[in-house]
C-alpha cells in the first residue's frame, strides 16, 4: 500500500466526514451512518470529491443513485473500507 497506511486512510476519511458533518473527528464513530451525522446528499457528494482529491482515486459513485454501485456508503466504517479498497487498487 506504499506510504498510505490503513490507519492514515481511516484518519483522513474520518476527518473529511467530520468536516462535512461539522463535528470534531473524535465525535465520528465507525458505526454511524452519514444520516446519523446529519450529512445530506450534497454533503455526501462533497465528501466523495474530497476523498477523490485526498487519495487520488476515482470513486465509483453516482450522485443520482447513491446506493447503487460498488461504493458502500452505509456507514463510516463501510466508507473507510471502500476507500481502502480503492487505494489498494490504485497502488497495486
């Protein structure tokens, strides 16, 4: 995985999500959904863009069909796992 360790990915994803939710990263737990955090579809799209930019990956996400596709947004933990997968593919 190169210099991007799983812990870094988790920390960065949580930071991005926390920014969208306007909470401290320490207040974001893996079990929470974006809905729990008060992130609407617009916030989700912004978080996806931030993830793409931060990790230099392309997220398979369609804003019109957010639950379709391979990118699991059901919880913070699912998003972290999905990003880890994308980063691993990108740097394989």
